[in-house]
């Protein structure tokens, strides 16, 4: 099964993404969640030639490579909202997809951040390693959460 297809934005998908980014507790920090900010973020993500966005499954989530600088680095983000994706085959294909992207673009470094400990564990299964923690780096309601930074580094590419 192929989980990843290029994201083709339309009004319905963009509205769904805005709602997801606003309402899911770990998608964006509280101070960034107003509608205008979320629209700007997603429009920039979809409209920049240095960003690559993919749908996961039947629009069960999105996977993004952002600020790609070929032969150097990129940022990574993955959000999914259907838990039926938590399968070994999904993790295996994700790991291969990420590795292929890194190879095609000659990346030396791929970095991501998440406040969600479960997502950090999934990212480690996909080949990321811990790079650091930022205590109180993410605000959710009245709670300040630890923000985990993870990375993949390739040498000699």
C-alpha cells in the first residue's frame, strides 16, 4: 500500500486543515492558533516551491518537508488524525519515504520538533534520533509542555 501522495490543495481540504491545526491540542502552540495565522502558515506551506506536502492515506493526515535547501537541510512535519495508520507497514513505508526524499535532495540534515511524546516515539521508529528537549517550549492551554527536537543526519552524501 502506498500511503503518500502529493497534496493538491482545494478549498475543502484547506478548511479541514485549518480546523485540525486550530483544534488539535499538539499541532500548534496556543499563541499561533488564531484563524488568520493558521491560514497564513498553511498558505505559505502550500505555496512555496521549497516546501513539499503529501497526503497520508485518504487524507488521513499530512507529511511535509519544509524550507528544503538541496544538498544541505530541511524541516519535517507529520500530522495525522486517523489512528488506524498506527501499523508496522506505515512506519516502515514512512521510514523508506523519508530516506528516499533525503537521498533525492542530497540532504545532510532533516529536523523536526514535537510536544507529543507519543509522536516523538513514532519519529524515532522512522529513523529520527533525539537532538534535545526544550522545557516549557510549547504552550497548550494552561500547561507548558516539553518540546522535543529530533533529527536525521547523513554524512558523506
